[in-house]
């Protein structure tokens, strides 16, 4: 499978773990074999639309949230995106961003 399947799988796993659900429990709740959910989370298999709807419902999120996986980008890509945001921002906002980043160190 491609990069979308891998990122979608990682996102589903991330959201499942944030809800403190085991793979087995989520599989039971969406009426799916645990082995199939494992394949989805590993990016080996893409879920059907009905499975995406069930997963989103159980995780209490919208379907579009399943595709919010930009944070899985590589460090260099994220740095480029951050630089673009900074370059397009006002000096005041860049100063605010800098203060925020300092608190994270």
C-alpha cells in the first residue's frame, strides 16, 4: 500500500491509543476481525468507507479527523512548512511564535 494507507493507519492507531482502547476492543466495537484492524493500522490494508464511519463514531471524531496526519511528516518537511508560515507572518507574530517555542525547550 501507499503512503496514504500508512499515514491513515498510524492516525487510527494514535487515536485508538489516545482513547485507551486496545486493538482487540476497537475491532470488537466496529465488528471487525482484530487481524484486519492490525492490517489497517500497519498500512497494509485500507478500510472500507463503512469501517471508517464506524471507527470515527467509536473514537468520537469526524471522519475528516482520521485524515489529519500532517504531523507524521518528516522533520525537514515540517521545518520547511514552519519556515513558510514564519516568512508570511508579521514581525509581531514571529515574536509570539518564538516565545511559544522557547517554552517548549
